[in-house]
């Protein structure tokens, strides 16, 4: 946007192409802010964005890590903050993609795009890398404008850190958000896009029109979520969950029931404490929650780290909290809050859940730590255990033999 509040036409077209390609609103927002950095930097120096010159692009790279960032919050921080080199690389990647996009549309000379990378032959390749029959895939293009940064590895929480965050979260809704993301490895967009009908926290969901076994969550991509939450994968999947999720959801339902406005919303995560009440929780709200937790816990907290943490675990046990007398999950089901079946009443296509331990959809991390979170679900009423056991006993007499295992 220029001083006259006119949108940058080419940048808007590039962002529209991302949208058309199925990128989420969050991705588009991130790319837009990175492009704005580049275009503003060019504008302030009277440089043509489409032909900035290689030396100027190197200056832009250095400027990214040398200009102080605006202070966080109202209080001024101890000292100036600077952009990390890895963050600068993300900006440079977006800039390069934008310039390459411009070549295809005739806005940017092809020489500009060619200057952004150079041929490189990979002498050493990562494990599993397919080099091709004649080694042709060893020839790649390496970026010319970037910082060399060490791979920080996979960022995960320790069990103690997750425990601390759950304790520090002030509301049952926030605790459930953490427990759910931590247990399922769902992305934040997938989590905020959940509808109540996606939670099948019962042992047998056939009455809900679903043949997946055990308590589980359906992850579906819906482009019409009013909070713009979008599942990254276009493929629906079923993620099994354990008792920790069921109990945290139960607590959240008690809290939610006290806000009548929330009853009208079919999204799982809604505003309960700030206006507009009952509206779906937005990504900025969720981000603020994690920022607050980071400050209180004095650790780095990014929502995606919960996905990595989930991926670092060994196979999930059938019953996560594992008290000595823990009943099997199938018998937990009737006590859990259940969700209504899809409003049209038609049976959805069967989505066969993979085995409990396979963590469907988790592909962004490798197992590096054999840890298991000890879920701290606050001060659970002691009586709950007794009520729960009574329900289990009651239902045991009514369930078919196959479900009593
Ligand atoms: Zn289901």
C-alpha cells in the first residue's frame, strides 16, 4: 500500500495466487507482511522493486537483521530487539518467490530471478534423498541471497514445560487447547477450525454416523470457517485421542456452558471471556494466549512446537494418564461429552482410523525424544472418579461383549 492507500497490484496478485493455491489466511498474512517489508525498503530508496540489483538485495538482506524491531507490548524492553537471521531468510525466500512469480507475468526480467540462485551439485545428500538413476537430482539450485544459519533442529517442549503451560493456562478452554494439540499433533489452523461435530469422544460413534473406533477427532478442511482457520491438508483424517483429551474437553464444556452466547456457535473453540462472546476463536487470539504462556513460563512457546512434541513421543498408550485402576478408553466413552452427528443426518463416508499409535498426519518431525507428558488436568474433583467408575460399571452390563474389552 502506498501513501495514497493504493494497494500494490502485483503483490496483491501474488497473494491471490497463494489463496488460489489453497494457502491459509495465516500464510497469506505472513507473506503479505514480508512483501511489505521488501516493497517499503525499495520505496524508501527509490529502487524499482522489479529490478533492484543484486548488490541492493544484499543490502536488503543485511538491513533485515540490523534494523531494530518495534518493542513488544506497552512496556519498553530492556534493549533493542533484532530480527534473527532465520527470520530474515524467511523474508528473503518470500521476496525471491515473488520476483520469480513476476518473471512469469512479465513484470520482472528473468535475469533478476536467475541471480537469486546458482547451480549446485550435492556431493552429500540426506538420508532418504532420491538422487535419480543417473544422479540427476544431485544438481540443484542454491539460493544466493540468504544467511547461513545452523539448523536449530526440531523445537519441542519437554514434558515439564507442557505440564507448566497447562498449569498456567487460566481457563479450561485454554488447557483443552494445549492438551488437544499436544495429544494429537494437530496444527493450530486445524485445531481452531474444529466443529463440535468433529469430536467423537465415545468408544462407538456409529450412532453419530461414524464407523471409526474409539474416541477420536476428525480433521477436515473447511474453507468457510468464519475465523479463517483452515486445515493445511486437503485430505480429511481421523486422529485417535485418549482420556486426557476427553477429560479436558469435559472441563471445557462446563466452562462454556456458562456463556449462553457460545451455545449458538458450532465451533469448538470460541470466545468466552472477551467480546464478541461466542464467536469462534481467531488465530491472533490463540497466538496471544501462547505469548502470555511464554511470558509466564519464561520459555519460548510457539503453537507448532506442540505438533513437534507430539511427534517425538512413542506410541500413545491406550490410556494416557495411566493411574493403576485406569479403565479402558472404551468404557470412558459414555461419560465424555459427545457431539451431535452432522446436521444433514447422512452417514459420512467411512474414514478408517489408523492404529492408535501411528499419529496420522504427523510428518514434520522425527522422533528424537522418548518422552511422555504427564497431563496435569488441574484439580479434578475427586468425586468424578467415583462417578466415572459407576458409569463404567453400569454400561458394562449393556455393552456388547466385544466392546467390553
Ligand atoms: Zn468419527
